[in-house]
């Protein structure tokens, strides 16, 4: 019952339920997995961070960005401690944490965290990678939320270019980027 293999199974089941839209069941399974992992490894282990990350995503899907933020802050501490600050896993955590801040209405903090994530991702993947494009899209949305369409537009155009090359023109992520780009255009074309 307290075996880490049981926790791994619970974690995987939590992912399956999350992907199937059963987020409450996912949360229950991930919380059980977390208790086992923490008891076995301690609170600051990478295995714990893996469960926490999934739990954070689940809290986000349950419209609980405050819990999502708290959990992702723990993940960030663990990942930075293990990998160092310039690792792509740290960048992914920063990006997720930024989006949680945005959901809480702190768009400036969202922008700051996404800028940190972008710098790491561009250094690791290069400028034209699909992971970079996702961060560009979220950063463009943050600038739009701050009323800075002039900064949002080039980021979103760059993201769109990369996404269309990687996914094709009919992918949902391309549609999402086009949506944000359209809003940035509207912001730019509004009379002062």
C-alpha cells in the first residue's frame, strides 16, 4: 500500500483520468500517490515533483489556480535544486506557473515567468522549436492582457510561423495562436 510502485501506478492512473476528463478522480489518485511518494522519498525528490506537476495540472483543470500555483511553486523548487536554473524542465515549470499566475489575475507575474521560461527554452531548443512557440503564444497573450499589443503581435506571429511548420495549419494550437493574434490586432487598431 505504501510502495512507491503503487504510487507510480496511482500517478499514471491519475493521468489517465485527467486525460479522460475525470479531474476529480484524477485529483484523488494523485493526492494518494503524493502521500506515498513523500513518505518514501521525502518532500523534495524528483519523483515527488512528477506527481506534484500532474496534481498542479489537475488543480488548474478544476479551476483552482491558487492550489495550482502553490503546487507548481514546490515543483519549481525541486526541479531547480535537481537540474539547475537553466534546464528545460525548469522552463516548463516556469511556463506553467506563469499561466497559473495569469489565471489568478496577476498578468505581470505571468509575463515575468514566461520571459524566464522563454530564455531557457531558446537557449536549449533554439528559436524555432514548438516548445518555444507555445511559450511565445502564452507570452503574447500576457502582453495582450497588459494592453501591450505592440509587443504581443511579433511574439504571436513568430509562434504561429513555428506552429504551422510543426503542426500544419489546421491544428488546435495554431487556432489558439490565431485567436490571440486576432485580439492583439484588435488592440493595436483601437483608437487611443
